[in-house]
C-alpha cells in the first residue's frame, strides 16, 4: 500500500466534505475551505496547532487507507448496508473513494470505527498469522467473564516469559460477514518517546516515558471451522495462545500437535499427478497454476519462476516446467517450490468469477479476497490438501 500523504487526501477529497470534516473537528483554518485555492488550503492545514493536527491526521490516515483500496472501502459500505441502511442518491454521485470514505466517517461514526479496526487487522503482516482448524459451527463464548479469563491467561504467559503484558484488556467484535474477532491488548515495555506539543501557543518537543500496548488478534470463522491467530514471536507463542483460546472460549483442550509455521503445502504441486482438480460441489472449475516460483539447490540463482497465460489449462504449467528443466537435466525432486499463483473459475449465483490466489508456505492472499469467494477458496484449499495445518481437536 502507498505511504500516507495528507496532501493526497486534501487534493482528492471534495471541498464541501473537507469543510464538514474540519468543522466537526473544530478546526478553524481561517479560510473558506470550499472556495480557497489548493495552496491556501495546504498552508492553512500545515499551520494547525500540533494537538489539532494530531486529531485530524488520525482520521485522514484512515480515509487514505480506505480510499487506497477498493475492496477495503467496499467492506465498509457493506457493513453499513447490512444494517438495513440505504445510502441516499447523493452517495452514488460522489466522485471517488476519498469522498465516500469521508461520507461514511461523517454520517456513520460507529460503523467507521469498527470498519477501521477490522481493516487494520486485515493488513497485519501475513508472516505472523497462524491458522488451525476446529469443528465448524462451534459456539464461541465472549461474555465479559470469559474474556477476562482469556486476557488473564495470556497476560500471565507473557509476564512469565517476557516480563511484559502485566496489564491487559480483551474485547470482542463481530464483523458483518459473521467473522468473530477477539482483540487482546497488553502492556508493553516502557520507553521514552518524543512528540511535539503546544505550550502557550508555542510548539515544543517533549520527551515522555510511556508504556504502550501490543496486541494479539483471534479470528473465528464459524462456517469454515477456522481460527486465525496473530502474534509476533514465532510458533512457540502461537501454540500457547491457541491453547489458551480454546480452553477459555470453547472450554475444550486441543491435541498435542505441532503448530506449523508453513501452513500451506505447495511443494508437492510440482508433480503433475498432484495437479489441482475441479470441485463441482463448491462451483470450482478449471483450477490451474499460472505461476510457479522455485529454488534449485547448489545453483547461483536464488529463485526461478515459470509463468503461463491466465487462460491456459491445468497442465500447461507442467509442460512449461518440463520444457525449462529438461536442458539443464534437473530432476523435479530437487526443486523447492516457494510460491505459486492459482486461478479458480467459480460459479456463484449463475455468474462465473475468476479468483486469483497467491500462495507461499506461510501465507496466502485469501485474507484479502471478498468474503464469499474467500470462504470457497478456503474450503477448496483445505479439500485439496494445500491448507496443511492439522486439526487440533
């Protein structure tokens, strides 16, 4: 995603919405926001006091984040519509994603806050997510007492092993698509941070000791029977967190199986006999690998990649692989597949859609696909044996 730039938000947003936004934030820019030239708006914005600038930039960052990705904004719009609200005609007349993001912020604050929380969790680094399976349709307990026990359990673990996490709070949120989230915030190590503050109209650099928070995220997909856990620190921490989650939220114990870092098994897909197969039950046809990246031990090049046309059949990648490897006399057994791109043709409500999935041993773009396609993709990878994380019950 592009780095945040406040000037982009000011340029791309409709002036009447910016005027409403600054008025709502009680920021007097000293100009007519609607009629001012851009350089006047830019200079007035840059002259805001530090505390006011901090307040408006927090929202402008989220607007930039939502507007930078069509799917992220679509999810926010769906979250409003699922509550039975119908956007007025003026909403469809808004020119771009920045305007629509500001409109949702100004008119649907509760939805905005929840959507921001979920959207930021979607962008957490894929290398720190760990997945495991449970029986589908299990009932998740999320009353205050249960959340308190989960938070206490996790807090005790981090305090014992890392001497942090003494203070904690656990919060439950349900997304409009049925995904259930638990966010656990824990106190981190204290440190000294610098920031600008306004004192008697003068900006001063202040150094303060603060104890900030780090977070753990659990996502439960009841339809698919999947728990995804976000934590930093590796598999060892993930295993304990999964055990604590199941013990407190579902009151069950999980099997003593190793939690795998590489949860997607793609290496065996280099053999044509293991090629992806259609699944009529899920509406999946013509599954094919259109890109395969691999490494060859004891060669100077770190990585090799083979790509075929998107409209090719499921065996084209294997023909290309054999063609490229034959002159060098490399046997398939020594290849290590590091990344693949898969295309699935999926029939939903009589409409054929093509879903693109990029898979590496420890991550996959399934998290960023639309919910209905994502659920089908998750189930397909599970049935094809690509999703190799063991079931822990």
